[in-house]
């Protein structure tokens, strides 16, 4: 993990602000890094509804989606959008399955929400990441 973080910092994927606080993932340098170093095919998603992005998720292709951290509590009314990243790994039958790295233990590894609920938290941006060709 330390080596990966070091590489990510070298590639400009994160900005460290005094006194050591890390600002969120910077998409374009991240895409360059994982493409160059690991062969992943990445595509930036901006101003795109989750319904459209979700069509691209399939085995071998995931979506790093920007959502509100309030997604951990789907009953939140009028959540803000963005500021937190989750890994969408499956969309099927109107349900979004995702990994939330800082979710609660009962829903972190594979949370599921109806697409219309996920949409309330989604910022309309993210990165589609595909397996190396």
C-alpha cells in the first residue's frame, strides 16, 4: 500500500496540503497512472446521469463514481452530491451494487441500492476503468 500511495503521489493523483491532509483523487493523473503502470483502459465520465454510466458497467469494467458520503444512509433527504468515491461493480435489474471503502461493516463490501436511490447521491462524474486489453 505504501508503494502504491508513493506512486500515486508521484503521478499527481493526490495533493497533500499542510499539515499532511490529502485532497481527493485527481481524476486525469489517476487515469494516466493506472493506464501507464497497470494497463487499465480509463474513460472520464462528466455531467453524465448514472443511468447512462451504468450501461457501461459489466464484467471487466467498473465505475469509480463520485457520490455523497451520505450514501451510507440512503434515507438521507436532499443529500449533497459528490465528495466521496465508491466502486460500482454491477448494475442489474435496476439495482446498483458497489463497494464503499469507508462504509459500515454490514454494507461496505457490496452495498446495493435501487438505481433511482443511488442517483440522488451521484454527482454525475467518475471514471470507467476496464481490464487491460
